[in-house]
């Protein structure tokens, strides 16, 4: 294990940011700390980096106890949401900073900076000031700067949070490829489940200062530990008291299927290629079902149409309040 | 921008220009005119007067030390105020503004009370150790430091807030220790604010009158600064010397203004 966090608690006054958190992050992997804003994930990352200190608990990096080490002695690379570029230095100087602090020879530094700028596709901007770069370029520069010191772990705090949607997606793919090339243990914080599912090898779901679940994207999606994890990783609705995903419900216009729940369509809302149907069961439960446009048209769904709803085979559902997860029909 | 009608626009301009003209430009213009009323003689006489030369020198020495001391403490206190939490922080912040609101004469009197050699709080002890504060450059530097104290801090604090802590934390995570972070990251970022604060402090220190007058004892040829000399000469009916010395003081202020004017735009461009 590359990073071992055990029993970490952090309070800001009465607010508990982290409540006895223990988590181990494996070497060489890309791990996402996922959770809602204010859930404590950034605090955890900053405690790993030494930028904040825990009230209690320990952090060890590569088997070495780092709990009381100052940030400059932990050999971690940290990338900030708002880039934290050194405004008065050129791009090349920014990247060289850590190497100059480590008193590397001029030739070595220049060579390494060149390699890194190549890696982040910024070679032609080496002599510009950060103010002349776009947000995405600044963040790539910040990444190169963090990688320059060959950190044992690379920590990214909402690295793409300040970028627009398109650049975000590009950088996300790029980070994944970069990680496959460089293989440094990487932890990034995000509140965007799509980002985590797409990029990470492993996801740690954090909510209200606690770890809700740790697992691969597939594990989390297919076997969420509880309502919260299931709800955070995608849309959910309830059918006959169980939490299900809206696209995991079969809609039929005749009552043939055993175990189906009768309902009346309340409204039909079209969003692009998808149709979102809200139906009320006889028990008064509001169920949301998503269908493709073609399927909805085929069923002639409209308000007041009588339908019968069944969870599709193999769908994940969770019983009310419980952590029992049952793939239906398995 | 609000669109104003043409008469209003001209009216406002006239008021602004008139105000500055009658308050600043005209009086100073007359002073300069008096200085050169008899050609260069007043100025060259003044520059040949050892009292004037001594006073100007003393002013520069006192201002220099006061600015250096305020620079070091100003930057340190600014960082303390912005980057650290400690009990009494708000009180300290409020106290720093005090010199702006307290009359310099009162400042001089207060320093006199504490440090005078006869019945001051520390005075006799220091005097016994052969350190004389009152009626010497020490006291004058102290008084000048006091009145110019907020100028560096009030320039640097907002800039420190503005640049935030991110860059410093990034430097730390890249392996820089506290002094390295300060020299390579913080200082270059607040450079212009510091320069601006220094220029303001310098102008304020050179112009200081009330506090220095009380603390220095105004001893001609020993503890008389340029501003004190101007008053002294004027009251002794040596108006020409007073005008000439005033002119020298104006020159220093203009030099400061030029420095500020040159610096400010480059500050905004960043």
C-alpha cells in the first residue's frame, strides 16, 4: 500500500470534516476520492499532503510515518483546483521550481523541464507567463510542475473543477493516458461521479466525513454498499419500496408479467434521446422510468396511460434503509 | 459608466480642477516663485548654509532608518496578520491604524514621557547605559517609525490577501522551506506593494514635523530636521532660506510621486 490513512479525525470548530477515517490506497493506481461538496474529501487529500493537519490519526506514505512531517518533506506532488501557478515565473521556471529547490544541476533541470513540457504538450509555451495560458494549459503546467520532483504520490484536488465542460473531458482522458504512461500513485478528488467512473481504477466514496465504500468503478456501480452510494453514482428511483435505477425498469402496457406493479403515467418528459416517464403506483408511489425515445413511442406512452412496471433481470436494487443489495432474478 | 450631460461634465471637471488648484497648485506655485524671485541666489545661499545642509542630511538619515525599520516590521506584521490566526489579531490590526488617527504631536509627547532621561519609564535606565533617546536621532527615528507604521502594512496586507495561500502551499509541496517560499514566491508577488509602501513611508518620514519637533528638542545644527528648519528660519525672518528648503522638500515629494506614477501602471498590468 502506498498511502495508509488510519483513524484520521479533523474538526473545524463544531463541524466534523473527517470522522475516524481509515483508508489504504494501493501503489501505482489512479484512485478517486468521490463525494458531495463539503463531505471531507479535499480535507483528507490536504492531510495526506501535509497542507492540513489531522486532530488525531496517522498518515503513512510508502511505509514511512508522515503524520508530523511538513509538506516539503513528504515528496508528494500536489495539484490545486485553481492551479496555484507562480504568476511571476515563466512556464519553464514554474516547472523547474522543485528541481531548483533540490539544487539539481542546470543542465539536468533544463533537460527534465523539456521532457515534462513535452509530456504535457506545452513545449512551445516554455517562455510564456502563466497569464498567457488558458485554464487547461495552466493546469497541465501545474501537473508538469508537480511531476518534476518525481513524487511518490501525486495528489490532485478537484483538478478540472474550474474548467469548462469540454476542456474538462479532454483533460480527463489525457490524465488517464498520462497515468498509464507515468504510473505514479495518483489520488484525485472529485464530486463528479462520471469523472470518477471514467478515469479511476479505484473509487473511495466519502460523505459527511466518513468512507461509505471503497471499490472499483464496476463494484461500486453493481454492488453499492448503501442508498447513498447508489444514489451518488447515478440516478435512482423507488419501485415497491426498493431503490432501483430508472433505466432498470421494464414498462409494459399489459399486466402479463408476474410481480409487476400497476401504475398510471403522470407525465412524459423528453430530454434529447431519452424519455423520462413519471408514473404513480396504486400505493401512491412516484416512480421514474427512463426509456429510449423509440421505445416510448412504440408503447404509446402518454399521461393517464395504464402501465405495469417490473425491475429488469439483473438490476441492482436496495431494500429501504438497508445495506442488503440484491440483483433481481439472480 | 453613467452618461452625464455635457454641462454637468464640465461643471464637475471645473470643481475638481478648481479645488486642486486653489488648495495645492497655487500655494506651491507661489512658494516656488518666491524661491526663485531673486534668481538662483536663495537656493545657492541655502545650499551653502551648513545649517540647511545639516538639517537635510539629518532628515535623510532619519527617514532612511525609519523606512528600513518599517519595511522589515511592516512585511513581517503583514504576513502575520494575513497568514496566521492568533488571539488578539483584530486588536493588533486596529492598533496598526492608530498612528493615522493620532496627532503626531501626541505621539511625540507620548514617546517623550516614556523615554525621557529624567523621569521617563525607561529613560533613566537607558541613560545610565549611555543610550540617549530623547533629543537624539534615536528618538526621532522612533517617532518617525510610529507615524509611518501603517503605510507599508496597509499596502501589503490587501496584496497578500489577493494572491492567496495557494502559491505558497504549492511551493511547500514542491519542497521549499519557509525562507525559500518567502524569498522565491511571496516576496516577488508582493514586490510592487512593498515598493509603493516604501515610497509612501519615505514621503511621510521626510515630511514629519510634529512628533519629531517634540522628541528632538529642535536643537539647531544637531537635531533639527529640514521641516523644523523651515519653521525656524521662517520665524527668524530668513524667509529666503525657508522658501529654498521648502523647495527642496517639494522636489523630494515630486520625486516620490514620479516613482509611484511609474510603478502603478505596471502594477495594474499584471
